[in-house]
């Protein structure tokens, strides 16, 4: 028999109150979270807890539905290389969320499993249910109320925790998250909330893009999450400019998790050659080269609608300058880059 389950994570502020959940059906799901964590931590923890919750039936195959290619790639592509390098990335820096990844590495040993990417915002029943529960836990920690843990998997050791007050939950989590975090029971929420992640695409060639002039873009191994840039005193236009500046920093471009948060699931770019770039293609390229440092000289920031801002600016780098336009969309409280185009100045 194959067990089909969706796994998802949620963070309000990223980092901020965070939740995770896996879901098989209404009688078989589990959730938890932290007062302070990241979306990627939640995504990884959901997968880890699913493996742990089914450890008593190791002969059963798991088919895990996931809308995060960060998680899928971590487990199916990158972990073997990281382990060989002592859990360090290609640039020699430590892998983020390493404690969770090491726990997952141990939990999947000898198990039969496959991952299937599912698109968020698509009404996928299991994905929506997992997202709903993960976000409910994050919201509960944000509001200081009881958080749902779910019934868990029948026969699993370590049943869901009894109700505990949220203020008794673990202290703020870091990227190297604790293996688990208690949460309190509460009725499961009713209205699902969509999630958003990425689409697949091929590798890139050399040309100017949002991320600067680059031979094939740079080097890196991108991971983590966007820290909350939404300072209350900033206007939406100021916030979007700050996020655009963030995207122009090599350390941000060298972090898949952060880029994954900032780029809209339907992100697109038209390069100098006229080639159409997708979100996943951009992320694959940035894995190899995050490019050089780029400064931003703002030309205009126009509010096209309540949820849409157009930026026009000049980028300045050692390799030259370019005129650029970016369209940012507000989605579930997070501004995300939907479209970009750049033209080098002669």
C-alpha cells in the first residue's frame, strides 16, 4: 500500500510565528510549530514528522505531495553532496536548517518514498488541507491561543501532545531548528489557504538579468528565508524598493529559500537576448553563480493598483549599468516579484 500525504509549512513574517503540517485525510494528520521560525523550517519539519509518524510501518511506501522544490531538492538532490562536504555548501558555508536535514537523513534511511511537486494556488485538496493546518498553527502562535496538533497516524508512537498554553511552547527557533515542537490541540480550521512555490525550467545562459551582469550568473547554493522586511513605518513603495535592493545583494541571491520567498510562483523575466526566463530557471542559475554586488538608483516607484507596484531604476555594477523595470505583487501579506526586464546601457 502507498500512503499519500501532503506536507507543508507556514511562517507569518518569515521568520515569525511558524507552523508545519502533514495531511492524509481528516482522521490522519498532524501539525506543530514554533513561536519564531521560518517557512523552510516548517516545510522540512512537516516531512520529518511524516517519516517519524510512519516509522512503525517502514514497509509502506510514502508518496509525499509538496509544493516546495526547496524541500524536494534538499532531500532528493543536494543532501548527498552536502554530507560528503561535511554538511557544507559549494561555497564552503554551513548548510542552513542542518539539524532538521540531518534528522531527515536518518529518518529516510531504508524507507520507500517518492516526492511529487504540486502547485500552490491550484486547489489541490491535500495540499490545501496541509497548508490550512500549518497556517492555523502559525496564526495560533501569533495570537497566543491554542494550536491544533491533529490526531496523528494510527499506531504511531508518541501521540499528539495534550493541550498546552502557547506561552509554554519552545523559545524562539533558529534555522537550526529543534527536531520537534509541542503545540496544543484545537479544532481544525475550516477555510483552506493557498500556498505558493515554484515551477520547473531549464538552466540559463549568459545575459544581463535582475541579478546583475554575469557570465552564467555566479556560484551558490541558495537557502534560508526572507527575514521580515515589512517595518511598520515603511510605505508599500518604500518596502518594495527595500526588497528589490535585497534581491540585488549577492548573499541574498546565494540563498534559495530567500529567493523562493521573494519571487512570485509565476515570476518571469525577458532577458537581453529575448529569452523568456521562469522562476525555477532563475533559481537554478543562481545556484551556480549569484553574481556581483549591484547598486540601485531609483527612477520611479508607481502604484498601479492596491496590490501592484512598478519600479523603474538604474542598476550600477562593476560590469556596467542597466535600466530595469520590476513589477511587484502583494500576495497574502508578502510583496513578491512577478516580472522583471533589464536593458544594459551603452
